[in-house]
């Protein structure tokens, strides 16, 4: 059975892949949403919406946007999930 972090990671990679029109293979935990992918506010809102629907979490845009890499976002989401 996959760990919570693995499940969140897979879901996030899929959400980012769709929102940013990139393949999952192009993404890694060190991928930066803004610097590497050029994410804008609308992209972040779309990703957050998918996360909230998939994980039934209330994700703060401000907190989410402070995280630069996908790995940092995953860590944040795991913390939210466990709290």
C-alpha cells in the first residue's frame, strides 16, 4: 500500500501536469512551480482546486504559493492531511 506522501505526490503531479500542460515525467520534487513551469495565479488556483477536491482539504492560497518546489508543496499537503 502506498504511503500518504506517495498518494499526495501522485495526485499533485497529475494536477500540475494537467494545469501546466506538462507530462508527469517532466516533473520532480525539485521542480519549481513558478521558476520552472511559469505558473501564474490562475494555474495555482486550478491546482489548489483539484487538491481540495481530491484530498478533501482546505488549502490556503497564500500558504500554497509560499512553497517554491513540488517537494515543498507535498510536505505542506502531508502536514495538512495529518493535522
